[in-house]
C-alpha cells in the first residue's frame, strides 16, 4: 500500500553542538526522545544542509528550500513573508519589513532588542497605525503585531525601493541606527526617509502608551522602540498545488512560517495558545496538523521553541523543551497512509546563540521507506543514516516519490 499524504515536521533550530553543561552532548542527544527514536528506528535517516554546506540558513530561506522553492531563485527578502504571515495582504511590488519591539533607556540606547520578550503588543501596533502619518511622502502603510515581540511593516506607494539598511544595532548598549539607502537610487533614498520618519513618530506614540505605563509599574521593560530590518519587495510564487498537485496547510505560531505558507498557497491553521516560544501549545498544534490531514494531502508543522532556547544560550532549557516536543508527537505514531518527515530548518547552537551552518538531522517514516540501521534521532546517529547528506531542496522530491507523485525523468 502506498501512502497518499505527507507531514513535514520542522523542529525549528533543533540542531546544536556539544555543550559543556550537557557533558559534551547536544540538547537533542541529551534528551529522552522515545517517539522520535521509534520513528528513526522504523524509518530512514540522514543529515541535511538546508541551503548548502557551510551556509548559515535563515528560517525563511530554509523553509522555502524545504517546500521545494530554491531560495536562490525565489527569495525576495524576509520582510514581505513576515508581513504576509502577520495578516497583511502583500501584493506584488509592495515593500515589506520585519520588526521587533525593543526597549531604549533614558539615553536612547537599546537595553533589550525584544522588550523583555513582550507579548500582547496589538494595542501598541494599533496605536501606531492610527497615529503615524506618512502622507507627505505619498506612502500608505500597515503595521501589525506578530508573535511575541515581533511585528511587520508594509509600505505601498510610488517610487519606493527595497535597498535600505536597518536601524537595528543587533546588540544591546548601542544607539539605533539611522536608516540609510544601500544604493544611490532615489527610490531607496525615499524609503530610508520614510522609515526614519515612521520610527520617529512611532517612538512618540509608544513613549506614554498605557501598555508601557503598566509595564513600568510592574517592573517590566517598556516596548518604546521599533527596530526594523529585512527589507524586500514582494514577488510572485507558483502555487504549491499547481507546482506539486497537493492541497497543503501550514500549522505554525511563527508569522514568518505562516507567511511563507500563505504566499505559496498553503492554508494557515490557527491554534489557540501557540506562541512560538517554549510555553507553546504543542499538543494543540499536533492535533491540528493531524486533523488537517483529513482535508489536505500535505501539512507543514513548525515547532519553534528549541530555536528560542538556542538563541538564549540555554542548553538545559532546550533539552527539556525537546522532551516536551517528543511526548507531544506521540499521536503521529497512530497516523496511517502518511509519510512523516522530521527535520530541523537550521542549527541554533547554544554556544553560538545564533544560526550556524551545522547540518540538521532528518528522518523519513512511512510506507515504502527502506529502514536503515539508525535507532536514534540526533545529530550523531543520523549522520550514519541511509539518506546520507542531502540538501533542503532534496527532501520534497524524496517525499513525493514515496506517495507516487514524482515524475519520471526521461523516457
């Protein structure tokens, strides 16, 4: 019997390096993961460079690759994808950006790029949308909250470019940068001027907002600055159903991943309590993904908390979150007629606190799979698996072949 459905489970930032706090183990290899180990034992495993060897993947470029859209051909910048995932309908030609709510001290220096990992910023974003006025530039904008401290900005108007820098200094203790054009074009100069004015006005809105007054009273960091980066002009993507003949859905708390799914035509599925952090409703996301299989032949499930722990350098927290994820994945053991693929999108080593080029472990489980001898899902064991070392753009053709959707190459 041949499987007819695919579940692509992306454990965001799962890969790591040996850590001294774990006696030289990675968080994944140190975690107790009976469900993932069973899937590995009954399936085939390997390691994956989602873009290519030695290339540090972004979450955006890696997910495009995993969905079979070569980033070198399709990538137009993270901003438009983040904006789409935040609920902004990005039309071709619009310029989009990703944003963070951040905290400035009294001198104007950044003291926290994530404003204490604030949640519930919708009132702040609504106030900015209502108060900021860019009409003198002939520019319309939308600014909406994403998950946690994240937000997205979209600009629409004549003569806008996407070749602009960021105001994010990428570190604490520094002043935000001025936006500057990256080219000598009038379009990029105009966009830089628009962004500088937007941030200036937004800062005034945030300075005395009730949300920030309340946070200050509770001893929490205020969200009194908007850091903007990831400029890109919205492009056009061939619909996933047209490209692969599959109706697809995406289950993710991360607005970026939801946005990528939406721009290629995957149906977004909202899950109450899914935060993209270590407190996320993983069980609800798993249940939603399994339910989606009743109406979709392809489901992308992104689980992000391990990435957050990696960025924070918390190896034990990352290990413990992986244990939670493993238990939550147990219902997939009873799913039939489905090829299940589990992988990372990139490594986020706790010693680096950022993405790295280390390959990620991958497993494929389901009818027709030829099992190898690997019996554990981690960076070390999967390196000896039958898939060997593949790239992100390889995985979907492998899965399509297993559900008899691959096309013959040649006569």
